[in-house]
C-alpha cells in the first residue's frame, strides 16, 4: 500500500518487509522503513519523514487466544543530518511564524510485530521509541513513548 507523503499517518511505513526467501526462527534481515512525525506544534506544517534501515529477527512462534503467531523483533536507529545550519541566520524566518526546519533527527525504536499465521498478516505490535529533533532555530525536542496497537484492515471497493 502506498501512502502519499502529504499524510501524517500511518507514521511508520513500509513495515514489515519480508525477505524473498523462506525464513525460520532466529533468521535476521533488514529493510527500509519510513518514519513520519507531526510537528505542527513547532510550526512545521508538512509531515516530516526520514528513511532508515530496520533490522528484523524472527524470534519464536507462540499461541495467543487460540491463534498461532510468529513474534518478530524490529529495531532501527535514526541519525539524519539535513545539513540545515542552526543559528541566528534563520531567526527572522522562524520568528515570522513561517515555521522551523529539522536540522538533525536522531532516535531509536525497539519493538515486536505479531504475525498471524491464520490471517497471513501483522495484526498487532508493541514497541518503545525515543526521538530527538534539533530544529534550526535552536529548539531541541524529545518525543518518547510506548506503542501497543492492533492493526485492523478494511477492504474498500472503488
């Protein structure tokens, strides 16, 4: 599923990327993910995105509520330098209310995806994240938390 870059959600895109070969317990692989953040409160009106490589490991199989799942760990590190200088040069721009730019974005995510063998898809996830944004106007912002969600799919006809 492709999501236009003008949308804020889903905020993690392109997960999970399975390898083209058969995988088994303890196998690891990597794939590109795109992280989207909503920074409207900081004057940035467009979704901010960063591409990074996620590392996946097929940990084990388990039963939850009479459904068989594969537990897959996911881990990624963000270290993006947008080469936008921080300093007084941009002060008039951000004071005008036109917004701010992200000069550097750093962070980490560690979590689990629960792949349902019955549905042949990920149906829930858990994870922790900690992101730090260095704005060109000197503001340093930290976003951290814990995600625990259920993924519901709806099919529509067009």
